[in-house]
C-alpha cells in the first residue's frame, strides 16, 4: 500500500521548497536546450559545408583518367563515357552526371594577367550537379556546350579590372604541346564563395575541346546519386564498369567537409558531457539539500515501517520527475528557438568566416526526430543515475539518529 503512495508523495515533496525546485528546473532546462540547440546548429553547419562543397563542382563522386589528380593537365584525359560506363552513369542510383574538360590556364585582360582553372562544361548537364549556373548574378550563363563565351567569378572580374561584355584572352597548353590561346567575351559573372570566384572560368565544353585540340576527350566527370547510402554501391558499380579510370567519392575532394561530417557526432558528445557535468552538479546539490532537510522525515517513515528501498524509490522518483519536467521545458525551448529559422538562418557578417571554413552563407537548422528523443533520454537516464547517490544516502539513514536530527 505504501508503495502506491510514492508518486503523490514525491510530487508533493518536490514543491515544498519551490525556489530550490525552480532553480533545478532552470538548470536542467537550460542544459537540455543548449545540448539540442548546439546539436541542431552544428548539424546545420556541417550540412551547409557538405552541400557547399558538393554543389560547387565536386558532386557526390568524380571520375578521372589515371594520374590526373597528381598532374591535372591536358595530357591526363579520358574518352567520353561509352559502353558499360555510360550505361552505369545513366541508371539509378546516379541521378545526374556532367562531363568537363578542366585545365590550368592564364587569363589576360587589358590590365592584368592571372592564373585560373578553365573548365569546358555542358551547361544542361552541369545544372544537375552544380549550383554555379544558377549563381550567375550578371549577364547570363552558357547557353550550350558550343557557346564561345566565358563566365567568370565576381572577384576575378574585379581583380582583372574588367567587366561584363569585355573581351579577355585565355592561354593554356594544348593537347599537342603548343600554347593555345583564344579570345572570349565575358557573357556572365557568377557569385559563390571567394575561392571559387577567384579560381574558375567557364566556357562551353565543345569550345574548350576545340581550343585545346582535345577532340571529344574529357578531364573529369562529376556525378550525383540519390542519397548518401547509395554512394558506395554506385562507386563500386562504376569501378567495375571502367576499371582503368580513377573513380572516387566526394570525401577525397572535400576533406574539410568530410572531416566535419565525421566529427560532428564527437563534438556533440563532448558538449553533452560538458553540459551534463554542470547539470549534475546542480541536480546533486539540490537533492542533497532536500535530503538533508528531510532527515527527520525519512527517519519517521522508517520508524513507521517504510523500508529503505521505498525511501530510495521515493527520492529517485522525485529526481526523475524533476529532471523529466526540466528536459521537457528544454525541448520546448529548443523547438521555439529553431522554428523561426525554418526558411534559413542568414549568417550576415559571419558569412565570410563560415565560407573560409567551407560553410555557406545561409544555414538551415532542422529538428532531427532521432536527436529529439535520443539526447533527452540520455540526459534523463544519466540525471536519474546521478540522483541515486543522495537517494541512497536518505535510504541508509539510521531511524533513531534521523528522528533526533534538528
């Protein structure tokens, strides 16, 4: 019978000292909020860094001629995909692929000469794996693979002291070894992160192949797949179809984004540990004070026949209720914090710093259902476990000494 009274007794005991209970609730709620908010924002930044890297030019995977990554010149090229390789690229889980001719080059305006990477691209296919075609801020992007115009980055245009509609000369080593050069009209200016704006110049794939005497050959193929789980099988299938080519996933080309993706879980665990230690100090302190003040009460309960294990259970139930309410409040705060940014969180003046470390200008925080039950459950179990120490102390108090306690 006494066991059935534990829950109402625990609830009433919590509110004997409202101030202490409210302080403990605030500690738990703020701790839970910070854990969830940190996890949500870290995942948003990690996803932003990954998407920025992949949607720049990387794709989910890339195909190159053997040795191209060590010596990215016109000599390291491969034929256009055909046969088994073309069939593998055209079927699921590959959702899109883009052929490119990519070589180091020199670009010259009326005032300056700079080093760039010239990319010959097939615009319709490029739009399926890269965001740069949609990032054109002035003029237009390329109309087709035989478009003779050039598209430059905003920062590169500024450094060259040129503008839209002006002509520039591009020079690079041709397939036969001589220096090829061609005049291009600037048809568009794109805006992305500063590194991309400084480095890349785009023209039609056919135009670049003709300029460099490369025939129908390519330097690389970028590809996307349905989701991350399909990447490994897709890479394996492509390697089987073209064993003589170098086929690698995105992690080989975006090491910073990959490292952040892999370490985000570790960062979350570190933050959870830090916050839980702080929460545990508050919980244990509040419960020890409550046990100390109720020493006579516990002694009286034992004298009336309440067994120590029931006292242990009562204090544990009090802690479980207290921590549970605090966690629920923390979850509500986290939801309220994230919901206003469902459309994206513009980093504003912090965007430059985010770009320097591979992130984007806008983060998209999301409530992960797994995190919303897993992290609170971990905190609740750890919190109840921590509270067992003061509960055990209350259960092992000597009834005679406890009743004489003042």
